C-alpha cells in the first residue's frame, strides 16, 4: 500500500493519546521512514513516526481541500461534519461552502483554516487593513451571489433592466424552473431567457438546452443568444440534421422551428425516426425546454389539442424544466389557459382545475411585467408612450364610381359561388374575398389582381383550381392568387365586368388621393424634418405602388421587406435602414419578429388589416425596449369600401373607450402610455370576422352596434386576464434596483482589490476605463490578457468592442474570477474586521444561506446580513452591502470583549439568519447550509483585549491555525 502522508497544515493526533491534537509543521524522511513534526500547542512540538499518527480533525473544524494533482483546482473550504475509518483509511465528511456538496475525503489532504468565527472569538484580525479586507469580502460575496441569481454580469451586450433582473432572480431563487413568462410584447423576454440560462449554468444545472420558436424567429433567436450572451446555438434543419439519434450527443444548444418539430398528424406518436418529430423525441432528455409564442399551444376543455400542443406534451416528458413565453397566454379562454398552466406545472393540476374559485395558484406559475410599470435602474419609466394620429382620406367621384362597379362584381361573384356550391363554389367565394381584402389596401393592388384574372380567363389554357390557404392572413402576395383560379368565367359576363372595373381602377390610380396624402406626409417627415419612417401595408402589390410613387415623385429610394425575401435579406434591409436609408416599406409577412426601433420612432399604417390585432404587432416593431422616443403612429383611414368602413368604426369606438377610461381613473391618466397597452390588448382579442363575412352583400346593418358588441367581448376577455395574471410585485422590482450592482460598482470593487495583489492601475478617460500593470508572478495567468503585463481594461459594456486591445472585465473574465474568488477565500483574511465608522452598527455578520432540492442538488443561495441594533435586537441588514461599497473602510482596533461574549453574539446572529433563511423554504427549496462568511464590529474603545472563559478556544490553549 502506498504511503499517504498528511500535508503541512493538516491536523493529526497521537494514536496512543487521541486527545492530543496538533498541526503538521514538517514532513521528512528519517532513517528511511516518513516522520512528521507537529505543534501540539501547550504540549509542545514533537516528531512522530508513521503509524503513530491519526486524524486530528473534529466535527465543526473548517478545512481546505489541497488536491493531490497540481492540475486540479481545490474544492475550496468546508466544514467537517463527520469522521470515519473505512478499510484502514481515516476520512472526513466535508460540506463545502462554495458548492454545498458533501464529500468524504482523506484527512491527510485537508488543511485546517481559521474561519471567521474563530478569528472573531479570538479578536485576531491581521494588521494589514483588516476592515477593508472584510468589506471587500462581504461586497464580493454579495456580488457573486447576485450574479449567480441573475446572470446580469456575465458576457452580455445589454444592461439588464430591473424587471428582467427581478424575474430571473425570482425564478432561480424559487428552486424550480417551470414557469410561464407573460411579459408584454417588447419587454425583452429574449434577454430574460439569456439571463436565466447564464444563472443556471453558473450553478452547473444546465447543459442541454432546447429552444422551440416560430419558424420566422429561429435565426433571430440564434443571433441574439450569440451577440448578447456569447452563447452559440444551432438551428435544427438549417445548421445541422441528425440521421442517427446517437448523433444528438454532439448538440447541446439547439433551436428548432415549432412547425418543423410538431407531429405530422394527431396519430403521430413519434415512433417514426424518419419524421422530425420522431427524431427530436429520440434526442433524449433536456435540462431545459423553452417555447416562444406559447399561446400557439392550444388545447380546449374538451381535450382537443393542436399538433403544436402535442409537441409540447411530448417534450414535457423529456425535461424537468419547461419555460413558456407569451405576451397573451390567456386570450379570454379559461379552458385553454388552464391547459397551458397544467403543461407547465402538472403537479398543481388539482388547484389549476379550480382556477375560477382560486386564482392564487397562478402566482406559482406565471410571471408578468407590463410596459406601463417598467422602469430603468434609476426608477425612471422606460416607455415614452405612443401617439396615434389619424389621416382621413376622402375620395373623388371617380372612386365612388369604381366602388359601385366593384360592389356589383363582388355581389355577382358571391351569388355565383353560393349557387354552384361544393368546393368550386367555395373557391369562387374565396376569390371574391381576396378582391375585398386587396381593395381595402389599395386600388393598385385590386387593379393588378383583376388584370391577371382577366389574362387568365382569356388564355384559358389550364384546368387548375384555386385551393384556399389556411395562412391567408399572413399571405402578402394575394394579388397573384386569382391568377391561379379556374381559367373559366365564374359567371356569365365576368369578362365585361372586369374590363369595366379595370377602366375605373385605371382612372382612380391617376388621382389616388390616399397615395397623394402619403407622398405629402413622407415629404414633410423625411425631406423637411430628416426623420426615418417605417411604412406598413398588407400586400406586395400595394407596397410596389407606394415604392413607385415615392421614387417617381420624391426621388426617395425606400427599402423593402416582404414574404418573398430570405431571412438574411430581411436582416440586411433592417441594418441598412438603421444606418443610412430613410424609408422602409414592410408587409406583415416580411416584418414578423424584426425589431426596427433603434433609429426610427415613426410608423405609418397605409392600410388597416382585416385582422386588427396586426396593428399592435406593427406598432410593436417600434414600441419596444430600447426605444428612446415617443412612438408616433399615423393611421390612414379611407372610408372607401364597406370593409374599411367597419374597420374605421372599430378604431373610432376603441379610441373612445380608451379616452373615457383615462379620464375616470388615475391609473390611466397618462393617456398616450396607457392607450398603447389597452388598445393592443383589446385588438389582440377582438373578433370582427363575422361582421366582415356579413358584408358580402355590400352593406351591413348597424355596424356601430355590432362593433361595440365585439369590443365588449374583447374587454371582457381582457378583464378576465387581468384578474388572473398577477404582475411582479413592486417590492420585487424595488429589491432588484436596491440589491443590484452596476458595472461602475464592479469597477470600484476591482480597483479597491488590486493593491492587495501587487497590481497597479491608472485611470484613463471615463470612470470605468483604466490600465492595469501585472506583477511578474501573474504574467500569463489570464487567457484574455495573453502575455501582456500592461493591459487597458473596461467594465463598461457600451465602451467595449471585440478584437481590440481593451479587455472587458465581467464575470466571463478569468481575471475577474481571480479577483472575486481571491478576496472571498480564507487566505485573504477577510473573515473578521474592526471598523471605526459611527454609521455602522456595533456588530454585524454575513451568512451565506444555501438551498437544495429534495435530492440534495444545490438550487440557489442567498446572502444574509444580520446586525445588532442599539436596543440589542438582531435584524436583517443587507443594506450594509451598499454602505460598505461607498468607500474604503476605516480601520479600528479589536474590541475589548471576552470570547464567551462574542460566542453569544455569533449565536444570536446565526439564530436570526436561520429565521430569515426559513422564510424562503418551500417544497422545492430545502436548507443545505448556513455559512458564516464574516463577522465585524465597530470600535468603541482601545482598551486591552480580554482572553478568558474556559471551554472557548484561545490562541494560548490551541495550536496555531
């Protein structure tokens, strides 16, 4: 058996006298045998031979692991819980302070260190700036715990906001990661996901990640994760494919399109590995699965599920952590909402089934932030509001004649379709509806489509029939649809009617007042005021007409985005728009998921879409986190067709409702800010499809009353959601601001710590940019510095650019990791300090409360500071972190108290810390450990120290540690 010799600093005892314990001073070979010199305190020093010593560790000792291999990192410090002898080896069960893990280790590789309790009782601060060391230790512990709970100081390209930090902190400290995040659109749910992943990765609880998102957003998610969080994801079906399920082991961060991954049919059980659904299920388990736009996962009370919901059900069985993202998870349907909640938390299904009687269960599942409540780190409201302006367009007699001719054509077409019946009849009705939609957008779009229809009939060389699409509400190329319809006339005289109608549309386009109004507006905004403008329209035909008019009249060269562009072409257009282009014209299909708010705050809705909820989606391209100005929206309202009449009435009534609410409630007194929220929520829920269907005849009875009824249903749905979806509490947001750390504060901490390691620094321009000079012993220790010893650094993300000489210092930096770990280690001697600062309490202590799940896996941690007030009571004092952060600590002298008195103080402080820790316990969170990090006191007198009280360790009665 090979020799296992205690290291210098470990504790041994004499086997023939176990009560004599000492610390190892030297290990030597004497007369061919290993011998140890140990200091046995009052019993003096002595050499003892191999087989004469045993473990001197006792439960309660604080030890540090010293690995046998030089390439392994130490496990850190921990507390000895138990001692055992097994197979002739003596081992100590150590609970490590950094990870909370319990591990049996050979006593020979454990070095006892002075913990804060021992230093405090002995009043043994080191002479070199003990108060400053203690301050830095506490501040760094707070900094480390806060970042592990939020990920906010990892390698990010954004500065997280209070509501984002509060939400991630809430999730991580809850002990479980099954949540529905219901933040309003534009509040940065992508950033919250990135922060959450960073926090979970720091706890080593996250490796395999699956993001399931709408197809149009896969590339955007990939780019945001890479650019903002330095985390590389691969898109399944684009960046890679898997032909053998064993290949899944190569991919740990995956994005997949929602519709690509869903089952092929309701009978698809995923057993077929030739399908994307089957291959995805064969990937094994995931540490976390995240669904974006989760309201698309629908299942009603009768158990009828969409294929997307079946995908979510299948993936639910593959993970312990499911996160759903949706700005509108309720949508006025309690049944579908209950099924979403049960998907997230099946363990709460009995309570979820009683949702109408007790909505409190929602707080355990749903987290929600609203735009009107969100603030920046200084407490200022983030969003500047939306101002909606209406541009009324009145048409000339030529347009009225065209409208009459169009109604005749549509009425005749609908009647022909109803008379024919069957699939052919439905196809004719579908074509008539297309013409109505195009006419609502522009005369040009109608003209182009009718012209193609006429050419098709006259050619009459095919037999294709039109197949209605389920995605007509996002098809921006409807003007091409009728060209693929039957080449035969839908009814006798169709050719003559189309020819007359084309003559009327040609006349109208020459004097199109709607487009003339647009040209005048663009001329003022762009040419006179120098603004950038985003124009939205539903269809490419209208987009092409606007492009022609702006080019020919104003000599403006707009950019285009539509459904025919690739994802790269769309992103390129957005980038060019942000840089030098003044006008961008986008359709719904092309603009889905793209953010255009960085350099533009003016939106023009050239037409009102048949699906009114798309108005709020359009506004959301500009009205989102990062928009620095009030968003101005121009809605063109041309009461030219019965369909536009209905839509116009809808928006009239909606504005009246919002205006009335703002006058009767102080909550809604800021009309512009609130209007965007309530209008968006109501438009998401209003259903006027029946009214538009009834307008086939060219008129509708009592449109105002019918629109009011539709809005009443939408208001009812919104009220139902507001009652169920509870927002993040003001206290949580306040704590996120109070307890968070800015990058400027991180800079201050680093600068205060540098002198302790022989590192010099000199400031450059700006508070957060400076130059450090490493001593020779640290050269080459930090990969980001290379072999340089003089390095310009910054902690300010906005000032840093990759691939430059300046190094960004954040929690992804090995140098910051070195600084933080060093000043929180026992070797830094920051466990006890005496302060001379009248603003500090007479006594305070810092504890790290760590929590685990029901199987012992570390889940979260919390820094707890406790102070003794003037009345002798002990209370929470986390506010002291910011106080210690404000400046260099003033040194005091050790306090004249007996060790017994100090032991009593520590005991009372720990009791209070346990009470505070107990407040966070739940069925997901169980106590793991409560570690004393530091104890401190305020100097009041400089009298001699007392060293007394039998039974308390003192420097005279114990070997040196």
